[in-house]
């Protein structure tokens, strides 16, 4: 079984359109029941492991001295705590297992998916993987645990597509339940909109002028996406690979306490003004305004109403 490249490859434009459709779907649900401040969270991205078996040139793990492998994982106990907290708050957005490592290297990963599916029956659960550890049996476990969509990153050539198509067909997985991202050869920007990971890597093509041009422009990332590290720490942004700003811990605090914590609020108020002078934003090449405008406005309105009540 094989498919033509255009139907399976997720280039940067396909990915943007997919994200926009998800955002539109999220808000169509929320407008039916009046949006609340926590409804601004469209995506909860979770880093399940500090291990990766690859050293991609566009990733900080390319240099083990900068970002070494560590045998640290999100535990099933920790996953249950996070999932329960999200469930108690009626979260229906996206759970994205992505982060800083290869999810399939977490020994409890299928059980972790199952924990989130149990607590969040209406959420969309996605996973990013390089696919190196996939087998037909493991694929079946992932989807039976509650996975909705698998993004497989391809690095070695077009022949990988036929390999994974065959594997997916044998596991009886629908074609619309997995997508490819191509990262080999001369595919523009490796199939993604690449960035310099907030200055952690020196990516070819990112000029200092590109970063300076973003000054004065608001960034929506901390308004619609929550990034949860393997130990429950919440970083203000998924691009904060240096872990410079921990704004709370979702294993120890409530969702509201973390999302509207003082450190997060301080950062957001700067970004609302387009002030990117603090680190790591002053080194970041991400535009940050392509998504999340409704979340940005909702959080802004929450801050303004809170100020007026004082």
C-alpha cells in the first residue's frame, strides 16, 4: 500500500490550515456555552521524556553538550494528576504529546494516553514521533489507548512512507488518523516552519534582522498554549528550550493558579504591548501571531475586568 506524496505530506501551509481549523472548531464549541477565562487554552503540549534517539540538525539535541539525553520521564502517576486537573475544569481542547524528546521512549506512554483519554473524553489527543520505535503491535496499543492523530516525522527518504503506510494498514488504522512531516533532502524548511528555538540553536536562515523586526509585535503563544514539562513544571512557552521561565507546576497547583500565575501574567503583559525585550523572547525568531487571537483577546479582557474590580 502506498499513497502519493501530496496527500500525506504535511508541509508548513497544510499544517497552518490544520491548526486554523482546530482553532475554529474549539471556539465554535465554546461560543455555545459562553467562553470563560480558562477556555483560552487551546492546546496543552506535554513533554513526556528527556530522551531522544536522534540528533536532528534543526533541534537543540543536535549538540548533546547543550541539550543532553537524560533518563527522565513523565510518570503515570503524574499524568493522572495533570489529566484529572484538566478534566475537572472541563478541558476539551488538544493534548499534544510533543515537547523536547521522543515520546515512544517513555516506557509508560500508552498508559499515559489512556489516562488522558479517560479524564478528557472530548479532547483531541495527538502525538509527534520520529517513528523509529513503531511496530504494528505498538501502533495498535496507542490507538486503543485513545490516540486520535499520530504525526510521523520522516528523515531518511520517501521509502519510509511506504514502510509506515504498510504498517498502518496492517494495524487497520484509518488514513486520516496519521500524517507525515517530511524532513529530508531539499524540502523547504524540512516540512515545518523552523525557528531558532528561542536562540538555543543557530539555525541557518534566521537573521538578526528577522528577530528585530518582531519587536513591537504581540506574541500569542502564552495566551493559547500551555507547555507542561515531564515533572509537571509549566513553562511560559513551548519554545523556551532553555527553561528560563517556569510559571507554575500542574502537579502541585490548580489549572487557574498556573495559567494566571504572577510570573505568567508579568510575561503576558509585556507581550501584549509587543515588548519582547526579555530573554528568551529577545532571541526568538517565532512570529507568534499566526494563531490564538481569540485567546489573546479573552485573556486581555480577563485582566482588564480583574483590574476594574479592584
